[in-house]
């Protein structure tokens, strides 16, 4: 006889998220793993295409240069994803292009010293070399923060209460890339959003099966259906007399990537020439590097939850940040025009599919490297209309935000201190970032306009990131507000994470975060 559950008994707190099909250290069979890895590759394509599409034309490059930069980003992302999953945090995160570096890259692009280059291709190469030099210098600070344990010291003071706004804003802070981009071609984007929700959330319950194919591969089915629909609209001439902006967003034949991409080409270091170094450029990139560290921390915490791992120890998190710094160094050497971060959309895909396997992400890295070398094949997939990716982001970013909300189970939500810190940090993170972003678009410059342009850019980069502003507010308030009161430790959930502060104090840590090939003997975590 089944025991009757008490409706008023609180749900138990879980160190590891239940209901996950495959955790970080387990793997699906190879056929399923390959398809799941391909799905991760498809999801990361949106960011991979958008950032070079913004930067390369402004730098003076054409479709050929844009295709080459996209392939380079893919190639380096594949390498960085493998390095992060093997030697870094060991979590199933995809390392790809970061929006945090776009503002410094634009600052360099519009620098007065490049106006002397009249030939667009020459200006593109000189601008790329300057961005490369800034990324290389920024990567040094990135690696110092990680490998020398500076980030470990900071995150040791992180509690569930201060981490919740960070993870929430890591997802919510990218809302401008979701529905606003979907609305650029609503007849494609909105059906994609509806189909994804039906396939992933409703059909599995209607069929009442243990593991639904629709749920596991909802993203692939959605893209295939809506992409075919977009092809039909394009071939039927639905956009022939529409404005250029609409055609660029809706048509499937306007990306220019297929004709511009080479059949076979292997990206290599210094392919654009020797990097150039400029002090103000480097300081601007360092600010972007700091923002990328913060946002990657949020993605790693979300990935640890969706991978059903225990909370990531500070030493492992710092190790992951150090390897991300190596990734930024590779960005600078290869010339990707942007730095690296742990992609939010792929962290959200872990929650959508309930597959948090490390091997799946490593397989996706193989797809990145393959399609970056065989450019024509990769260009076909990269030409998917961006509103389709925006529809995916509406769901995937929301999953990351929900991972942050899940951390509140460790906190006392009846405490007014908790309510203030949580509400204020989320609100001020969104509000300040919105103010800095709107000011930049309206006036063409940020609200901070001193005589030192590099300082202005640094302020713009930091305060345009909702996650960065939110964690600064939450961390400061959590460490100072009512500090010393007996109830603070329990209200903030600090006692739940204390057992993970040191690597060896929880027996489950080795299972999820130990280095392969017995490398923990040579690189111990503390």
C-alpha cells in the first residue's frame, strides 16, 4: 500500500538536481551521443555567426573575411571546449564567442589611427591585428586570475544567495538577443518558438513515455521544420519586395557565407599577420575579460546543476577560469575578433534535454573543428536565419535563469535580508545594464565620458553586463549586510556549500571534477 504524502511537507533540498538522464560523468550510447553533440553544435552557431557578422563589415572585411573569421571562431571554440572539458572545470560547457568583447572590439575598430587605411582589406587586417594584441594581453590577466587562485579566493565567499542573482542574470541579461531578434522575422521566429515548446514540453507528457525522442531532440526537429518553411517562403518570393532589413533576417539565401567559404582550409595562428599592441586597447579588453569571467562563472554553476553534479568547488572553478584564459590567448593568436566564454545557450540545452554528459559536449567540439575546416558544409548550417536561433534562446536562456532560481532552495526566503539582497541585486543589475546600453545606442557613447577614452570603454563594458552588476551588488551586500548575526549563515545558505569549499571534503567531488589520466597527482586542487 502506497504511503500517503503530506501536501504541506516542504520539498527536500537537493545538492544534486534529480531527474537528469545522464550526469556529467555518464554518457549515452554513441549514436545518441553523436546526435546530441550535433545539437550542441547547431545551438552555438547563432552566437558564432552573429558576432563576426557585426564586427567584420565594420572592420573593412567582406563576405570572404566574414566566412574566414566564422570558421576561425568555430575552430578555436572546438579546441577550447575540449580543453575546458578535459583539463578545466570538467563540466559539459561549450566555450564560444563572447558578446562581452564586442564593445572593446568596436572601440578598436573605430580608433582614429585606422582611418588612414583607405583600402578596406588593409584596414581589416590592421584592425584585426590590434584586436589580437589586446586579446593576448587580456588573456594573461585571465590566466593569472585562474591559475594563481585569485578567483578561487573570491568565489570561496560565494553563497547560494549571492550566486542566485549571478546565474539568473547570466540568462536573463541576454534577453535582447531573444524575442527582439525573433521579432525581426516574426513569421519564422514565432512558429519556431511555439514548435519548440510543444515538442519539448507537451508531447513527452501526451505520449507518457519514459524517454521521449521529441524531448531529447526538440531543437533539431524545430530547426528542421522551420528552416524548411523559411526555404519555401524564400523560394516562393514572399520577401522579394520587402525592406532589406527584413530580407536579411528572413531569407535563407542572404548570408553570403556559402559562396564565400572555402571548401577546405585549416585556420592557423597569426593568419592575419603579427599582432600589434596598444595600451588603451589592452585595458579595454581586460574589462571584457573580467565580464567574461563573471558570466562564465554563472554558466558553470548552471551546468553543474543541470549535469547533476555537486556544487563546483572554488579551486575547480578557478582552474576552469584559468583554462578559459588559455582559450582567450588562442583567440588572440588565431584572430577571432572576440574572446571566449561559456555559452549560456548550451548550458540551457543541458536543462532542456536532461543530458548533462561531458562526452556529448566533447563530441560537439569535434563537429566544430570538422565544419570549420570543411567550410562549405559548415556554411550551409551557418546560413540558418537568425530569428530561428532567437526562438531557441527564448527557451534556453530561461533554463539558465531557472537554475539560478533553483539555488534559492538553500536560502531562507522568509528573511527580509534575503528578500532585499535578492530583489535589489537582480533589479539593479537589469536596470543599470539597460541604462548603459540604451545610452550608448541613443547618443553613440556611454554615460561615462571622461578625457580618457579607454576608461570610458571600461566602464561601459562592465556596467553593460547585468550579471556583472548584479553579482557585485549581491556579493557586497551578502558580505556586509548584518554581518556577524547568528542567522545570516543559515539565511544565505552558506552552510549548505561549506562542505564544497575544499576539494577533498566531499566524497562525490572526485567523481565529477577529477582530472583525467591521474593528473590530480601533479595538479592538485585545494
